[in-house]
């Protein structure tokens, strides 16, 4: 593809995007919308990897008057983009303001002291962009000394500003810049909620809340040097928690119509990109895997996925969609949810992974403590972080929730499997007793044990991409097949094979226990309409007619156990022969 723009995989700096020959989906309309809907403090909450950081970089390069580190020409890098057509706005706002631009993504640590060290580094490095303040004749000697304290380091390069100075750092730096430029300071704070997330998980949440509250309070409240501020994050942290007293505070979540097209890709933008690179034939697959989000009333694709897939297609490393989003986070929110889920919650999750919707009350404002105080709030977290989306524009108090696409459904399925494995491994005595029943030909114990496991798990009717072309009945059988394989996989000395060739076909599960010279053959059937007896007989007949035990005998197994197992919903019946 000679002559085509490079795909911007992982590029989050707007100037690099515009000067490095990368494909750019024009989101500069965000600037006009922001200026036409002024708010002193503006918070945008979107899931991770939906373009928040790139948009913040775009805002910086549009508004910034410059610094002594990286001079640039604002007009050049915006030439030809949507905002460049807004001549009056560009004349009034482009390159006119001092900018404080930070990300709090790295303001974390295993304890509060470590987190403060990282936050000092973030604030100190940003302050160092403005070394010209040391020579500015517009700030007095006291202010100059204060600025020196902001950028001061010890012999190891560690920033030494005091705790009190750290709390006032945003305020003081904005004041110095306003004096120097004669213009109010624009503050851009990306990933504002990351320090709180880490603090909650590491056990110093109260201390971090207090620090962030004071830092933001001094910067955003009664700060005459502030032109306006933009913050981004995944969660909308309650105003009472860290935004106390802010009167001109606007929050734009995934439910809001305004700004809905500026984070993520629209369908038209995806079609245009695929056509540009010659991948229009991949549109259906891209839509199935990476579309499905509803921001306000607009359908949105995950841009991280689309860009990465196009890049992999271009270099020939893949031929079908991959899971890209899953690798950008630990996805521990789903594990947390499953560990606390009650029967009703697991039933809801089952509905979701099987393509249905559920209705829940979504809280727009949360604190991290709310996760523990009310497990129902986890539905709100799953929604705001992108694991669920709304099916249609909300009407009334309840929001209709669905899993947005195939990729996120795969994440749920993987986490469900891991959770089930963890749950079963917690009681190895029961698990070993269940497996031993297959050796002892105890069908009653097998039935009892398998029924107990089925009641705990979540039904997944079509679990993997490889099931394309299979009937619904076969896909349901695969679910029960997978559970048994997972259970048997915990047994030392058991050689477990799935769909192994034997006799005149392929048995569902075959097991060799060499030290006991025992082989086990299992055939699973889905019992339509709870017709357990019929399905069991069909399974056993298949084992015998196709001679599934032949390979086990050839491998030296002297005792062969044969089981036909019929399953329906969370019940089973077992026969042997």
C-alpha cells in the first residue's frame, strides 16, 4: 500500500499524528462545540481507549501559546481540518493561551507516599516546561521563589516540593502563567480518576481523596487565573467527593447527546477508513467485533480496535478480528463483580452473554466506596467503563443494557470461565470426589455433583468463534462439554482428550488414567424439552455404535467406563454402560 498514510497505533500526541504522516479521523469539531458551550470546568467520561488522550493533546496544540520546550505553529498542524474553517474562532482562540496539560495516569503507588512522589514528578515536569518564568519580569521575586520550589529536585532528580506546595501547585502555576501571558490559563487533566482507583485498591483511598480534593479545589474554585478546564476519565466521581463547591461544572457522560461523535469512531468514519486502506470487505466483521456502543443516540466503534485491526490486516499478521481492547487493562472489574454476584446477578450475566438485554438503574455519580456499600453499583461501573452499553436512548429510570460487541462478550466469557475454575478449586475435596465417581461407576454421585456445578455456573450457549456453522443444539452441548473439561483438568494423572478420534468417529471426552489402567468415554447430549432419558440413550448408543472405546483399549486400558450424559438448563442425567 505505497503512498497510504500510516496507521496511528498507540499514537496519542496530536502534533506527532499530524506531522508524522498518520491517518487522522478528524475530531476537531470538539473544539468548536466546547467553545460554543462554555463551562469553567468540563468533565468527559468515556471508556478507556476511546480517544480521550488524543483529544486532550489536540486541545493543547490548538489553544497553547507555546513554551520553551517545544515551539510549534498552531495553524500548520490544523490546516485542512474541520476547525480550520472556523476563521473567527481560530483568530480569537488559536495559540492564545497558556496551557497546563497533565495526565494523572502515573500518579499511583503501592502506598500513599509513593503516589505523592509520582504526583510531584507529574507537576514538577509540567512546571519545568515554563522555565522562562525564571526570567519573566511580570512575576515578582516571591513568586519566582515559589516557582523555583515547584521545579526543585534533589541530587537524585526527585522533586522536593512540600505537601502544601503540591496541593497548591496547579493554582500557583496557573497564576504565574496568567501574569506572564496576560491571559487566563487553560487546564487539561487527563485520566483524573486513575489515582483514586489505585488508592482504593491499595488501601489509601481517604488520603488520596483529600489530596485530590484540595488540589482541584484550589485550581478550579475561585481561581481568577483559570480560563477554563477540561478533565477526562472513565468514571464520574461524585462532586461531593472531590469537586465540592464547583458551581460551573459540566459533566458529559456516554449518555449525553452533546459531544457523542468526538470520542470513538462513527460508522461513516469506519467505512471511510476501511475503504481508504482497501478493506471494505471487512466491514461486517469490524462491525460485529468492535461496534455496538451507544453514546447518547449515536452508534460508536472502539477506535483502538479498529486502528489495530486495520494495521494488522495491512501488514498481513492477521486475517480475522482479534481481541485488542482486552490487553489494555486487567479487566478485574468483571472478576470483582462475579465474586460478589448473587444468583439473580448470575442470571442477569447469563442473559447478557447469550445476547439478551437487562434493565438496571444506572448511577451517574459514584465514589469508589460505593462499590462495596452496594453491589448493584457494579452495574453502573460496568456501564461507564465500556463493558456494557445502552441498547437505546434511556426512557425513565431504567437503562436497557447489553454487551456491545463480540470482543467484549469474549472478555466476559473468559472471566466467567476463570471465576468458575477458581470457585471449583476452592473445594478440591468435592472436586476430587466428583471425578472419582467416574472411576467408580457411581452415576448417582456424578449426577449430584454435576447438577451442583451447573447451579453455580453461567450458561454460555455459543462460546467461541470456531462454532460457526454449528446448530444451536450443538452450541449448547459445547457449553456442558467445556464445564466437564475444566473440571477434569484439575486431576493429576488424568490424560483428558476432547473430540479425540477413536473407533469410527470422535468422542466428546476420552480420559486415560494410566496408573489404574482405566479409560473413560463420555458423550454429551442436549436434552431438548428436558427429554433426559431419550438423550441419554442416544448418547450411549453413539458410544457403542461408533466404538469410541477402541483407542482406550489399544492404549492398554483394561477397564473402560462409558457414560451418556444429557443436560438441559442447569440439570443433567447420567447413564453408564
